[in-house]
C-alpha cells in the first residue's frame, strides 16, 4: 500500500531525471564556451570563492526547471504553488549566478518579499510557538506573519552561505529532507512526501556531478530554492501536526539557521557590514585550515562537507528519534550550539 502511494512520483520522475542528466552533461560540456562568450567577468571579485575553474553555477536552475515540469506529469498542486511562489526569487538569483553583480541587500529583500507571498498565498494557519508568557505575542497573526517571513528568508540565505564547498549545501538539504519525509509519511501525508522524494531525487542526481568532482554548482538559485522549500515545508509540518514541539524546527534546520544568525551577529559585533561577504564562515575556515595543512584545493574542498557532517546531520536525526521529548530537543539544541561554536573557534585560531 505504501509503495502504491509513492509509485506515481517515481513513474513521472524517471523522464525528468533523464532530462536533468542530459541538461547537466550539456551545460558542463559547453559552459566554458558560453561563459567566455557571454558572461566573461573577473572570477576573483568574490572573496568567498574557493574555485578557480570556469564551472557552471546553474545546477539549481536546472533542478528548479525540472521541478516545475514535474507538475505537468504529476499534477501535484503543491509543486505548482512552490514553483509559482519561487519564481521571483529564482529569477533574480539567476542574474546573480550569471553576472555576480546583484547586491546582497537586494537579494535579501527579494527573499523576504517572496516569503510573504508564500505565507499569504498558501493561506494556512501558522504553527504555535511554545514560549511561556510570550505565547500571546508570538502567536498573533500579524506578528507571526512577519516572524515566519524573516525565518524563511533567514534559512534561505543560510543555505546560500553554505553553498561554498562541494556537497555542503546539498548534504545539509538531503539530511533535512529525509527528516521531513519521515514525519510527513509517518502521518500518511503523501502529497508532501511525494514532493520531498522528487526533490531528493533531483538533488541526488546533482550531487553525482558536484561531489566530489565539482563539475557543477548549485549557485544562488539552487541554494535559495532549497533553503526556501526546506523552511516552508518545516513550517507546514509543525502547523499540520501540532503534537510535535515547534522547537524541533530549530533542530531540523539547525545548520543553515546557526550559520546565518552567527554570521550576521559576528559582523555586527565587529562593526562590519552584515551584507558584505567575508571568509569567516565555518566552511571557509575549515577549507583554509586544510590548505595550510598541505591538502590540495580539490581535496580540501571535498573534505569540508565530511568534517561538517555532525553539524548538519545530528539535529534532524535527534528530532526523528526523540520528537516526543521536549527536554531532549532543548538539550540537543544547546549541545549543537556549543558544538558549532567550539568547532568555529578551533578552526578560526589555526
């Protein structure tokens, strides 16, 4: 019975997977020619860049394109809503991936506006946030609308920060998606489960070309696509099933959440522009440390995602096993914050 519910998405996904693979091969093969002819810019303008080759940053655009096409085959209304809502964000991100000249503040504003569009367009009740004595304020509709829009935008930008080394953003997204799939399928919600499976399939194909070979990158469009959908699916999960403690959302989305919060806080406390990129993000510190230790650029790039495995996997795993215990959830959040800060300062001093 379970397989019958998932069969349609596998059936419709096969042709799209073949299309995705073909598009990846074509883009990888001809990108250098296309880039030098139409989009030739100075590769060194990005201070966070750890790649020197001319490599396409359009992996996310292809994933989004195949995701949109999947609606024609599966007629899943959720795919249509996500595709339509995401279009402004993907459109602006595409220009950043091609020209790398869109200001971070413009991208942030765009992600916030897109988040508002999603929350209003979906027209679903918001999840309750369990904070003693502040429940009345936090669970006010208009406050929650603003708060959740900022949360979605934060996770969206957090995923974009992670997309600096091969596999980091993709593996983080996979771990979160598997956790979300577990809870939706556990509650027999196959509409959402099927969409998650589809994204996992598309993302897994991308990983084959990205890790460890580094032939194509997600780009801003891909990172924003994943971050936005992960945040939105998490919100939907906790409003659909209030039996799960909403603090679990922090566990599920821990890595992109802590990365964006820590990054903005760090820059503000050191009197730096929070919108200006730097090389003080955790994955870049690990990369620079490995380079100093004599590892090659390619090997260092790939080792980053492996070293970060505890940071992006523990949260979703713990919540999947201990979602019934708010004490375990809270203790796990505290532990992960301590773990992140410890790893950060360890590599920052090297």
